[in-house]
């Protein structure tokens, strides 16, 4: 029981996923702090300054559009970083692999081929 769990945990995919989650969380905190430390004061300065900059009040309800703008900027920075750090290199790697003669992922494994043969033989039975 523990051996199976150990084999599962020590597979490369699980460890890579754990590392990606930790790094992604750290990056999200970094971008969040960037927006809070630099962009939020800048937005408040541009839209009126002071503590009430980036807000307006309607019937004693405070609408904080400055925080919304910060959230949008945080999202755009995070999305751009993921796109340029993960998606673009992955697409180039797949493109290079296809240019060399096809991806090994496109090939059918021996297990799949064997299971297909078994399925075909069973379907021919009367």
C-alpha cells in the first residue's frame, strides 16, 4: 500500500505539479504586492490622490474602483507572464518536435495496440 503511494508521489508529473503550484502562488503574491505597493498609489494619485482617491460614494456606499483597476492589472500581468513563460515556449517545443518528424505522443503504444487487437478479436466472436 505504501509502496504504491510512494511510486505515485515520486513520479515526475506529481512533483512538477507541486513545484508549479508553489511557484505560481509565490508569483501571484509578488504581482499582488506590486499592484498594492506601486500601482494602487499611482491610481489614487491620478484619480484624485489621498486615501479617498480611486473611490466614489453614493448614498453612503463606497465604490472602490481603484481596487478593481488593480485587480485587472494584476490579472493582465499574471496572464501575460503565463503566456510568455509557459505557453509560447511549449508551442515552440511542440512545433520543433513536429518539424523533426512527428511527436512520439502521436505514436500508439504497445499496450494500446494490444488492447485494440483484443477488442477486435472479441467483437468478431459470434
